[in-house]
């Protein structure tokens, strides 16, 4: 069973999936996802490796009540939120619009 559009003749789902436009969109999504995932791994594992091998550095005081370990821990969490915001902004600005355009082409 195929979906029918009231906007005139369209293309089948198989035609859209086989199109270069769809393949480029999938490639773009994977590229963005992999780059953001790599950045997240660098942030998290960088922090974990610093905890494992840089205990003296992380225990140094920053101000009166805190140290670099707490500061870097908070920074790790905040940067993961920033990466999430970057992905959502990209998806809202670019990806979702392209998906909607492809959906309009369905018959």
C-alpha cells in the first residue's frame, strides 16, 4: 500500500530512498553524528584519563574551596550539554527541513 499525496504526482518511498538527495542526507547525518560522538569521547575519556594519571594536577586548588578536578568535572558535563544543543540546532535548522521536503515527494 502506498501513501497518496493530494499535491499531485509524487515518488514512491523506494525511489526516494534510492535518490542521491536521500543518500546525501543520510551521509550528512552520519557525519554530524560521528563528529559529535568523537568530540564527546574526547571530552569524557580526556577527563577520565586526567583523573587516572593527573591526580596531583586535579587536586590543585582553584580559589579557596574548589580544585581543578571539580572544575573539569563540571566542564565535562556542560560541554556534553553544549554538544547536545549543537546537534539539536543543526537538526532543526537543516536536517528536519530536508526530511520534510523528502516526505512531500511521497505519492
